[in-house]
């Protein structure tokens, strides 16, 4: 009769922990990567919208200095509201 020595399950636990941790990281990576990408896109979109608004404001100001009639007709005058 062959005698087998069984390894206790607790002795194997420290060996499997790094593998389980690696598996968790691999499973979470796509979700976390997508969340970071969405956050970066939102930040970039906000920055571009702010820059676009600033450029529009500058264009309107410069046009008002040049008395551009197209902008004067499109925008209500301040004197009419006073």
C-alpha cells in the first residue's frame, strides 16, 4: 500500500494569493481603463468648450470694435434694454 502525504490547504494558500490577486487585477483592468478614458474625455471636452466660449467672446468684442453690422443686427443693443 502506497502512503500519500497530503499537503494541507492552508499551506497552499500563500502560494495561490499572488495568482488570485493577479487575476483580480486582470479582470478589473478593462473597467478601470474605460473609466479613466471617460474621465479624460470629459475633462478635455470641458476644456475645449471653455476655450471655444472664450474665442467667441473675443470675436464678438473685436467685431464690436470694427462695427460689424452683421453682429450688430444679430445681437440686441444694450441701449434698447436700458
